[in-house]
């Protein structure tokens, strides 16, 4: 079955950096678009970044210029490099997969990881 496993979360000071990874199995990775979402209590899951199977990244306005999404089709892994972190970036970060094209709505993704906590302290 499809499995997505995130790693790389943690506690970081404001202005710092983290790199999240999402290792996948059970799917033809190169045929899937991958997305990163984040969730905080009381709010809907928020789109952060997405990348098509042939690159072409897309970002939420709130992270554009600070976050970079990339993928390694040879390793079946997608990454999220997060720089200049802010307290408002604190959330549980999830990766998600869907065939072919990016979507910015969580309901459009059928496969999800378990999430990794990112906490940004002031």
C-alpha cells in the first residue's frame, strides 16, 4: 500500500532553518504530484507548497521566497527546505500525494503521511 513518512521536524529559533523529508513507497513516485500542508489546532489544513512530477513548484504566498520544495525521483522522496522561519510557521507538517498535477486543497489528496511537528520559538 501507499506509505508516506515525514521526518526532519523539530524545535528551531525564529530565523532558523529546517529541512523536512517525505519518503514514499507503494506508488510510482515519478507519476505523482506531491504537496506539503500544515495544520494547527482549530484551523483547516493549509497548503504550503506543491511540486509536479516534472518539477514546477508552487507555493503559498505565506512561504514564497522562504521555503523551497524539491523532489528526488530516484529516491522517491520530496523535501521542504524552510528558511527564515517565523513563529507563525509552527504547525504539524504533512506531505501528501496525488496523481499528476498539484492541488491546493487537502481533500484533493488521497495519500498522507503521519505528520511531523515544527515548532519555531521567538
